[in-house]
């Protein structure tokens, strides 16, 4: 019977390979963080230039496009009985402000 | 030492043989397990990266934004109030912000229109965000038609497409001159959307805010720290979809573990009896069961985490696009800065590996302690 | 040498369905002997084998081993006498692994895995290098002419071939004592004689052989040195033949 590779060796090899990949990705993350500083600076520049307050994630409704400007009643601003915008409405919760009651 | 290693490797051999006996079942189990890890790990990495991006990018947002409210709704802000607020001690400057939303019936997309403070662009020209350029096909030099609130069509020339690196804040932006903005929306003179206030000392913001509210009780000041906090709690663990998704994932883990934990089949018990009768100790049997569980869960975790990372940072989380897009037509291309949150990954590791492995060992405990001669009775 | 002194084994002691399988048995088995334990079913043969083979502890009495390897016990040479009845499980298992090879009545092979892996199984937890016991296993398969089935799942073999796999497995750790429980129960007379022949070659190599059987082909054979008769858990007679 020809000796094929031991199953446990195959498993250990695969696991070590996977682990090495993950470590490589961790190194990539560390490197990527440094590389991201330039594009992030470009972004921050635009934010400063245009005085923006929010990330552009969900463009469906006011309160999902500018969640930091919205308030608790925001979902009803479209019209009474309006359904929540799915799925962004369930992902973005209304922010907590210190000066509430308005 | 080498004897210890050899023992483990031998037992892993048998554990693999044992798992391969039910190849189809175990491979599909591994596949589903890995898929769940991919989804959860992708979420963790994506959300984490977004939060870090927000913190890095919004640090130059206005110190404070003051809104006017009427009957619980956002109302237009008289620009004159800005002069009053400017007189408050500690306020370095007040700018009137003009921004709003525009619905394009042709593309059925929502754009955010905003006016820049510096006087650029000139009337008749606009800057557009890169996602708008992508969606409409307009580029520098093209004329873009917009509909005014009076019902007329207005042609504006694209003089600049905002950089793609800034897409996460400017994907849907159209920057235009104040004159064009007011004309487009029939926006009354002397009013702004809100006021941006900058303070000399950021620690005084709370005091300034209190003074503003005292002066104008129908306003609501929003501080930069609060804006950033929005993004800290974005994708709140307590909110809607995330809860559903995690509940489903935890349920899946429980189901897998349950299948193992609900005790051994007669076949498995018989097999343990055989192993004991040929000289395997209780500890050896338990080690076997441990490896049976660990092989699957460890492989699922390592593969899943690797794929998740590649998915989020090399393929800009394209799987989530379909989930997150909702009704929106515009969707930014996420080029997030890669980062791994070791704490969260460790938690995921324990959630993935420990319950399943424990569920494989614990029910075997009783069977593993049978007398070696039990298979002969 | 294996010496049993007044061995009694009772199950479910103190309960209404208490059963005494072995009753006050004393026996000496010399090294290199071929012993057959004969008796009807229920006479306690199997239980006696499990007691000798360190698979169970007697309720009372002592069992002593002399001249047999007892690994893991510090400072005792092979020739020293060891009383196994008082040993903790760990040492008992170690002795059993090194000293005894069991052939079960129903073969007790693990279904779904290959012949080779079945034969190697008892060696897995010992920590011995893989290549060593693998080559030993292949040699054993060669010896029993089943090498061609090495990669075959064990379920697909015929009765006789399965028997030989079971014997090969019993020998993987080079035991000094071979114990077989009703080995010919599922074999025809041809295979049964062949089985006895195989075991006698092992006796010729110096191994001790112990068989429990109610098959006349076994206990009336000329091969055994000693035939022990059992009934209702007690020895009723010992026949020695030369």
C-alpha cells in the first residue's frame, strides 16, 4: 500500500496555513492603517471644507442620511403612519442629545 | 514530549477518520458553520472599520450645529440669530449652513445639496460626488439639469467631481453656489438651514450650548461630541437587524451544539466501548471527542475569519451592499481602512470553538468512563 | 506467569439481582502455556478472561503477574511479582496494553474505517512513533495474508478475513499473552482449525494463549496444554495433556 500523507499531517498543514494567512492579514491591517492616512486626510479635508456632519451611508431618508442631525420623531417626518425605512432605519438608532425636549 | 505530540497526532488521525465516515454530513456542517462565521466576522470587521473611519474623518466637523425647531420639526434658521450667537463669549465664529435634499426623478436617487462657505463654486457651476458621477454618467464639463421648486429646469455645469477617496462622506453631494441653492429651492432670503458654531475652547461648548438655549429656547444645539457619538453607537447592538442576525447565528450555533450534546447514539457508545476494550483510557476517549469537535470548529473559525477579512477589505463588503442598500439608489464604494479588533475576534473565537467543542466532549463523559469489559457483556 | 487466588466476581452487589459470575477461583497459568477454559454459557468463562486480562477487577481475591512487562511501575524488574488487583486504573491500562492482546467473540472492530487503521488502533494512544507501529501493522497483515485489504473498510470483509483482522489487532502491541473469547463461534470447522494453528505458532514463539470456548473443536484439540472446566462460576476440573 503506497503511503499517502497522514490525515493528521494534512489537517495540521491546513490549519497552520490558515493561521499564517490570518497573521498575514493582521500585518496587512497594520500596514493598511498607515496607508489609509492619506485618503482619510483627503476625506477630512472635504469635511472641513464643506462643514459636513455625517457619513453618507443611507440616502433613503433624512434621518438615515444625516443621523446626527435627526431626532426621535424623525421617522414620522415623512408623513404620519410612515413605515420605517428598511433596513437602515433598524440599523441607525436615533442619537442621544444632551439638549432634548424639543 | 514527542510521545505527547505523537499521541495527539494519532488521535487526530482517528478523529479525522471518524469524521470522514459521514463525509457528506460533516462537510456540509463545516460549510454552514464557516458561512456563519464569515457573516458574523464580516459584520464585526465592517462595523468596526466604519466606526474608526467616522472618528478619523469627522474630527473636523463643525464644533456645534444649532437647529431651529417648530412643533417638533426642523425649521429654517433666521441668519440674524447668528450675529447674536456670535456675541456669546467663547464663540469664535458662526456660519450659516445651507443644505438640503433633492430628489432626482430620472435616477430616483436622493442627493444632498450643500453650499460651501468659501464662495466656490461660482454660480452656474457645481461639484458632484463620485457616486453621482457613477450613477448619472456626468463628468467634469457636463451640464446637469436640476428642477427648481418653481417648476423650471436649471442647467448647471459640473466643474469638479469630488475625489473618490472621500466617497464615504460625499458620495451623494452636489455643492453649489448660494445663489443657485436659494433659486433651486425657493429658499427665503435671510434664512439658513442651520448655523455652524465654532468655539475657541472646545471645553466651553456645553456652556455655550446652554447659553444658546437660554437665549433661543426653540433651538437645539448639537455638539461635535454628540455627532461622533452617533457613529459610536451606529449599528447599535440593540437595534433591529443586528439583533435578528445575531440571534439567528447564536441559534445556529446552539443547534449544532445541541445535535452533539443530546447524547451519543448507540453506535457511538458501542464504539467507545470498543476503544476502551482495546486499551484506550478514559482520557484518550475524551481527547478523541475533543478533537472531533475542535477540528470542525477551529477550521470553521480560521477559514471564516480569513474570508471575512478579504470580503470586507478587498471586496468592500459587497455582500452587505444588497442588504444595506434598501431603497437607496446611491451606495458608496467602501474603501475602508483595514483594521482588526483583536478583542472582538477573540470573543468570536470563543463563541465559535468553545461551545461546540464542549458540546462534543461533555455528553461523551459518561460513556467514556464505562468499564473496558462493558462491550463484552 | 499468571496466578489467581480465590477470585470472586459479583455484579450488582447488594441489589436484589446480584449475580456471582466467578466463584472462588484459584488457578496458575505458566508462561508459554496454551490454556482452554471450557464450559457452557453462563459458566463465567468470559468474566474470568476479563479479570485475567486486566479489564475488570475481582470483588475479592488476588491476581498476580510474574515475568510479564509492567510498564510505568517504577523500580520493578520484569521478573518481579505484581499484584494487579490493587493497582489504579492508569497502571492497569498500561499493563493491559503492553501485556494482553484480546480477541473478542464479536470481533469488536470499528466499522467504517480501514483494516489497517483498525489494526493500528490499540497503539494510537501509546505515544509510540507512527511509522513504527504502522510497519508492524503491515507486517501482521502480511502474516495473515490480508495485506491486499489494508485500505478496505472493515465492513466489507468476509467472516474469516474479519477474524484475521481481529487477531492482527490483538497482536499490534506485541503482547505476551493472547486472550480469545469464543473465537470460533462464527467460523466453520476449516477456519476454526486454521485459527488454532495460527495460535499454536504464537505459542511456539513463547506467547501464552488463553481461550474460552464451548466448541469441542477447540477443547478437544491436541494443541492445548491445559483444559479448565468451569460451571456456575467455579472450576470443576482441570485436565493437563502433554
